[in-house]
C-alpha cells in the first residue's frame, strides 16, 4: 500500500463521496466536515476518523486489515495531539 499523503487524501475523499451519495445516511454532516477538512489540507481528528473507519473497514482494499492497520495506513491524515501538560505529580514528591 502507498503512504503518499496525496494518494491517501484522494482515496479517503473517494470513499467519503461514495458514502455521501447514499440516500439514508444519518452521519452526513460528520462526513461532510471530514471531507471539508481534507479538502482544506487540514488533518482530521482521531474522533472523526473513528466515525468513518467502520465504513472503510468494509471496503475491498481493507477487508483483510484490522482497525489498527487501517489507522496506521491513514495516519498521515490524522491529527497528532501532543499533550504539553499532563497529570504529573512529580512536583509533589520532591
């Protein structure tokens, strides 16, 4: 599989367009927001990707992959949150 970001964006947009073409889709606004972020060259959040992965894992290209492999495949498009200030109690143990 390819890891080129342009290819990943094109692939995900193709799937999103297929899902958005479905008549009775209840998550239309979620998928539209994901599509808009990708088109604006912005990363999608992990929550956004988790909402669409249930559709992607049924696609022919990914049916043999597990969720972790699919997440790893699309990882360049998913926003990486960096925790700057965590729950660190070390200051109390000096």
